[in-house]
């Protein structure tokens, strides 16, 4: 149960982090805004590793023993960010949210099968429902936004 | 059409990121994962800025709360890797979607972080319920 609660909390943090990153990007530019995040997090986590007494993880022999593939997560994150920026600029928030989630959840199912050997076909139905729910929510939001703009325009012409 | 492909690719790479970071958890402590994930990204981004933009790097002139991003980054990577190792990437990402939707609705409702205020309306509720059902199917199905 604790994992489920923490995963939801992770989503909360994700949104707040995005808002703060947007502000950093506005003040410093997107690359520098992201760099401040990475540098700070590197220093903080480096200190925390030693505080919790796991400094031996930084031995060169140990680092070398870990498959190289597993270190590529952050590079995947950077590539994702580039695709996301280009894609969102040319499509819009709704399309980008739904398509990105589709790719994300589809890949997660495939990789869970590769790494954990677990696959339940019913999960595909679940993902479909999530995507429809998000699409519907974005549609409602856009409709509200359009009505608000129309209302404001009408008031101004009066 | 090509931009749709870019967005799906963005999602695919993010899925890879969450999953690979989770796999690092078999070798490193949670903070060890955070260190490598952020350090590698910082090096690449630093090189990009130096080579492409050729301008000095300065972090001045931002509101003080922006300096909390590092703490949030560590917390996010640590929690997502921990959860992915125990419940799998699919369940972790689906549950995270619920958290993101709820927090976005709260931020919009109160207009936090200078976001334009948009009140939560009851007609949005069915959309949230549909997503919740989807997440429950993914996690417990």
C-alpha cells in the first residue's frame, strides 16, 4: 500500500516541480533552468549517499560492474525532453499530453515484461481508459477556456 | 504527423528512463541512483550549453523558491525508482498520473505559482473517475 501512496505523491511532486522548472526556464532559459536542477540534485544526492553510509558505492570497480545500459536512463530523459519541446510547440497541450502518456505507458508495459516477466493483457484496457479520461478532461478544459474568452470579448464589446 | 511521432517518442524515452532508473536500484541505494541520474544529465547539458550557446553560465536573477528544484528532483527520482522496483513501471506511472491530475487541478483552482485561476467544475469529475478506474484496472487487474 505504501508504494501506491508514494507513487501518487510522486505525481504531486512532478507537477510542482514542472511549475518551478517553468519559472526557472523563464528566468534563465530552458537549458540553464534544467541545469540548475541537475547540478543541485547531483550535489544533494552525493552528500546523502555519504550521510547514509553508502559511500562505498562510488568505488570505481563497483561502478564498472554495473551494466552500462542502466546508466542511460538520464540520457533517455534528455532525449525525451527535446522531443517533447519540439512536439508540444507544433501540436498543443492536449495532443502532447495524450500521445506522450500513450508512449510512456506502452513502454512501461513492454519493459515490465522484459525486466520482471510480468504482463497482464487487462493492463492495456486500463491504459486505454486512462488515455480516454485524460483526453476527455482536456476537451472539457479547452471548451471552458473558449467560453471564458468569448465571454470576456462580449463584455469588452458592450 | 511527424510531431505526433515525436510526442510518442518522448513518452517512449520517458518510459525507458523510469524503467532503467528503477533497474539501477538493484545495484545502488536510492540516493546513489539519484546521483548518477542527475550527474550524467548535468554533464551532457553542461556540454550542450558550452558548445551550442557559448555564453557564460549564471544562475542569478531567479526567485528563491526556484532553488528548491534540486531537492524535488532527488525526491522524484528516489521515489519513482523505489516504487518501480516494487510495483513495476506501469503501475508506478499510472498512479503518478492520478497524482499529477489532482495536483494540477488544485494548482489551477487556487492559481498557485502565478498560474491563471481556473475553478474546478463538477462536470470534470467523470473524467477523473474514468482515469481512476483505468489506474485501478492497471494496478489490480
